[in-house]
């Protein structure tokens, strides 16, 4: 019975699963975004986020703990130097999973997982108030515009004074 065993085993033994997640974490740290299946991405998020959280405090014990999981000096250096600066103020949720559809061969759900602070398109695209046009009937707009046009002319001007001014530029 598998009581209280809630994580996804990904159809692998423990050593194979740990190696898979470590390699995927290294790729995520180095490339900032990787394409994979949805099940692997969800398992990777559980594995990688605590390691990324350790990078907030740059100390020898934290570096050793992260290195014991990843076994890659370049990834550890990148994590503690570059990524730690960007996530310093973030309380959690360092990764984002976006679904991309199903794979053609086996119909597996695919997605990409990325580091949240490195997607420039999402950072620049802040949700704001859209300045769109409202949909109104055209009939009311034309009738109101015609009715407002005579009201805009001042009472002191007469149509006779406006006519020569309009003809003068045409004669030149």
C-alpha cells in the first residue's frame, strides 16, 4: 500500500529519478527555460524551488548542500551569482509552468518550465486598463453631432462674414 506517498515517481527508481531531476534542474538554471512533459515539470518544480531558495543566502553550507544535489560547479555558480540577485525579494514561486499542448507521438501533455524573473515578455506586459473603444450605435452619434454643430457657432458671427474668409484662401 502506498499510504502517504504523494510525489510522482515518474516510472523510475529513486537513483534514476534523482539523476533526471538533477539534470533538469541544471538545464533550467543554465538556460532559464526548458521544454518537457507536464508530469516532469511538476516534479521538477518540487525539486528545484527549495534549491533556488537556498541561493538567497550565499554561504558555504548552502553552496555545499546545493552542490551535493546538482554536482555541477557552473550551475551552482550561476545560481548563487546571477539568479540569487533576481530572486532576492521574491518570497517563493520561482518557476512558472506554461502548457503547450500534446506531443504528436504519444499524446503526452507538454509544457515549458521557466524561471519567473527571466521572462522579459511577461515582465514588460503588465496587466493594465485597456484603452479600447466602446460600442455604441452610430445613429445616436450622427444625430448628436449634427445637433451640436450649430450650437458651437457663437451668436455674434454671421454666415456672411464667414463666407469671404473661406473664399479668400481659395483665390490665392
